[in-house]
């Protein structure tokens, strides 16, 4: 069993057609990016209703039917846990819902829940023809980023969870406040995850700024992952290791050292494998073979330190053709498949 | 060795797509977009220069242009006389000579071509991973045993027509400093009896060796279709590497169709590069060891109903090839 390649699919892409495409390009696993998803097709379901066992089983069965494994679910609905993030009045009630989701995932045999404990979420990035051949990619460019205004009431992750919220903003949220909310989240949920056999995998903050929109960010330097793991030590307290985000981190950061450390510690649940050029506050996402990071070396480090989990390409610049995203992902996966095979037979 | 792509449609959109994927070398099969080919089949140098300039804008170089001698069935050929030995062949060869001179004048280094009568016969498709359909050939399933419009074509007939052509065009290519890259016969057919009475003499490694020996010229060589060579072999995994070393070390590999198969002589599927019988990394190393220096381009890709334009399949193959090249080159530069 070596490293495995997965394809991350957004809710509208969770279709048999895309599962076939994933298999064709040699992916064996799927990561389902679930917010916005409804197993009932276009019929709306309450966004705050915790995913049921039937819904999760149905999702996994659909993936399995196509010959693929469901490696993880990525991201709760903002409605599932907005007050957990905001320390609001419904946090205990919402936590009960999160526990239900984790237990249902365990019963449905879905092994990993990827999440991002963030208020501002992925904010402020812009799009431009920055990748090779003028391919459209995203990046964070200080001079082009929208103003980091404080977050309006009723909003997390750039999504409105309470349209009736009073005017005004959530104000400033300090590092201490954020870590205290996060500690409560882990202390409540990790025991449930352990019992359910589901690993909780934390994504770092993208863009990895110390503060955004007046709110602290949790993991904006690699060493903060150590603090996360020490906070509630558990085999279920893990990283959704976004190598792209770690590469974007500013300061004296060594992405290779971070890969080695957290892989050797057994703390990486799965990897977002993408390349960038630059660092915050100025970076652009690139094609897999075309950024600042030596991706062959990176894959070698995962392998040498015993990683046998799933890597997904995460993002891709859009290719100029009828299927910009799919073709871009196909390119990344083709590159990854060749390189991983060579590394695992000690030829790279 | 380096990444390349063979393109039948050189719109700006397609060029940008290729540039985005890191392609820097193009084999151009499109003589229409830049009005390279005149109605009478001759080429104009301005058209050739236009396509070069357009590729240059995207940081890409036109390494190869396709002569109008495609891998098509004989009745669909623009110049059918050459391989059928018809009276029209002399005037056809004059046009090819003009094409070669125009290519040299434009400063393009290589022309690819086929010496083909049967097109590319196949016997259906095999279902592959994710429901992709792999082009399939199994001689036992071949049903049409009628003679073709060319009647029986013995090996001797075929060689005579090939030699007649080469003796006339290779000297022109030398003078124009344009290399001629011939594609072998896809697929190999029974050496005795041929297919529909046609003996495909460029459908064996021995035939390819004889072919290059016909003219001792540095401008006479191969569009080395690794897939087709695999289809000639009982054991592609070993024989293909030997063939690469043989032709590469003699300076005869002018470009490569880099694709893989499962199976071998007279029975095979055209599969994805990572699941065939030939170790594609070993192949890259064999090219490099042999001293070859040419573009590796994906050729046929599996058919997919979820990818009608083939963009995803080609992007996949280019990414895969790019990684093999990147690793092979970095190991050698250590």
C-alpha cells in the first residue's frame, strides 16, 4: 500500500460522470467537498440539518459503485457550526449536530472529516492570468485584495448563516479567543471521533495571514500545528495538510521540514498537493510542476516518512479548453501518478 | 528528449492550451489555418513562417510539419500514386520536393510522413478504466479479407515503391537541411500474406532497419511511433527498449509518438501510458541513453464519453510524460 491519488469534488461535481472521469485519469479516491450538497438533488434541504446516516451511506455507495473509495468529507456547512466558531448562543446545540455527523460518518465508513476552523475563511483572493501560458489562477495579492473589513453579523466563511442578524460586525476576535473556542471544539468532538473511528483533519488558514478581517487565524505558521496536536492529544486529531497553504506561509518557513515533521509524527490525514509562487502577502497558485516547491522532493519526503494516505491536487489553474478545471486536474494527476510510481520503486 | 505535442488544429485557443501545459515543441498537422498548403498541394513559405510566428508568441517552436502523406486509407490520400506505384507518382513527388524546399526555406527542421495504404486498421474497442474505450486490434477478429483497390501488394512491390520515393526525395531533404521522419505501419499485420493482400513492410523492426538503410543520410529517419513498434513485438517490454536503443544510437529518431499498449503482435489494446506493457520511464531512459534528442508527444488517447474533445486525456498524458522527463533529467544532472 503506497500513497494514493484522490480527486476533490465540489458538491455539483459529485456525479457518476465525474467519478468515471476520476477513474480514467487514474484516481482511486474521492474527497467530497460537501457544503451545498444535497442528496435530494435540487430539492432544498435545511442547510443546518446534520447529514444523516442515509445520506452519507448513499454518497459513499455512489462513489464505491464507480470503483472509487470515499477518502474524506471536506468542510462542514457553515450552518452546522457557525455558533461554535462565533461562540454564539446555539453552540451547544450545534455541537450536538456535529457529533451526530461524526457518528453517522463512522457508521457509514467514511474515515476522515476535513475542516477549517476559521471565521474569515478563504477571503481576499483574486484571479488573474498568472500561471504558465496565461492560465487563470487564484492568488493573494496585497494591492488587489478587497479591504479586510470586519465580518458582518450572521456571516462565517463568507456565507450568510443568519439573514436576520442585527446590523454591525462580529468585531475583533483575538488569538486567545479563537484558541479557546477551538479547544472547546476539540474537547467536545475528539472523544466522539475516537469512538466513531473518524479522524478530524484540520486545514491551515488560507491565505495564511496572522489576522484577517479583524479576526485571528489558527494555523498560519507550520509550528502552530504542533499546538493543535498538543491541545487535545489523540490519533483522531490530525491535519488536512494543505501543502499549498504551508508553502504560502511567510517568514523563515521550510515546507520540506514541515512535511517531514508531520508525516513522521503520523499527523497527516490527507494532503492537498499543489504548488505556488510567492508567499503571503503576494502569491499565485501554479501548475503542479511550475511553482517554487520541488514537488518531486516533496513526494519523496511523504514516502520516506511513511505516508500511505491520499493526496489530492486541490486546485489547478484553468486550462484554455472546453473543460478548464477537469483538464487541469488531469494534468496534475498524470504528473502525480508518474512521479509517485517512480518514487515508490526508488527510481526518483 | 523533451515534451512535445502533435496538433491538428492550431487555433490560438489550442496553442494557449498547449503552452499552459508546458509544451514548447509542436508537430503541426494543420496546413489550413495559416494557408500553408496551396490548392495544387504546393506550400508557401509565408504560411510556414506565419505558423512559426504564432507558435513563437506562445513560447513554442514548430519542430515538425506534417507532409500531406497521412495515415489514411489509400483512396483518401491526396497523393495515392506514391505508394501504389501509379503514373501520377512523379508529379506527386515533385510536389513533395517543393514542400521540402519550402520547409527548409522557412527554417523548419523536420517533416513527418506516412507511406501508407491501409490507414490504421482496428477491430473495435475494449472497455478500460472508468469506462474509457481503448482502441483494439485482434487479427482473429478481422473479417474483411477482400483485396483492396491496389490488388495484391507483395513485399517486393512495397519496397520498390518506398525506394523509388526515397531515392528522389532524400537528396532534396539533404540539400534543404530538412529531416524526413517516416511513421512505421500501424498495426503490424501478418508478415506472410499481409492484410487484405497488402504486405506492410514497415510493420516490423527488421523492416524499419531495412528502411533506414535504404538511404545512408542523416536526413532520413523515423517518426518513431513507440506504440506501433510495441505492436510489432512478441514481448514489447523488452523489445521496444532494444528498438529505441538501436534506432536512437544511429540518430534515426526524429520524433516520438509516446504511447503504450497492452498485448503485442496482432492482438493489443491502446491503453493509458501508466498501465501498458512497456515501462515508460525505462523507455525515456533508453532514449536518453541512446543519445536521441527529440520530442515525446502523446499520440492516440483512449476515447471517453465524458471527454468528447479529448482535452482531459491529452492533459493527463502530457502531465504523465512531463513527470517522467523531469525525473529522468534531474537524475542525470546530479
